[in-house]
């Protein structure tokens, strides 16, 4: 089995920063794309950012220039550094990853359990 475990959420004032981490563990051969999504109260889950195994990145327009996604392939970990946080960034943030358990098995799309980020004064 594969597990994704997020950490680093919390309460921060507007304009502040947080760094989220998500570590994958279990039976892993390789990990393709990794990403972050978020879901605010009463809203649908939305995509935030994606990073390929080679380090290519893409961001939602709402976070471009403020958030930075990165990964450590040796640690099977993806990070999300969030700067200049706004109240509208308040949400549960979820890690997502496309994981291969062996060379020949199909990719599994896996989710973490989520970590709460609250931006408020």
C-alpha cells in the first residue's frame, strides 16, 4: 500500500508564509507527477500546482508568483511554499501523486488526507 502524508498547515496572518510537505511511503517504484489541490468550505476541490518528475512546474493563476512547488525525488516528497497568503487561500490542502508500485503495474493516482491552512488576522 502507498500512503501520502501532508504536514505544515496551520493558522497564519494575511501576508504570511507557510510551507507544506507531503511524503509518500510504502511500496513505491517511482512517482510521476505530484501536485497540490485545495478545497475551501462550500466549494469544489481545485488544482493549485503540479510538478513533473523532472521538475517542470505549472500553477493556477490564483497562486502564480506567490506559491512555489518543489520535490525531492530521493525522499518521495513534494513541497508547497506559500508566500503572501490571503484569506481566500484558506482551505484544506491535499497532496496528489501518480505512483508506480512496480515497473509493469499501471500508475495509481493517490491522495493524502489533507492539511488545514487558515489565513486570518
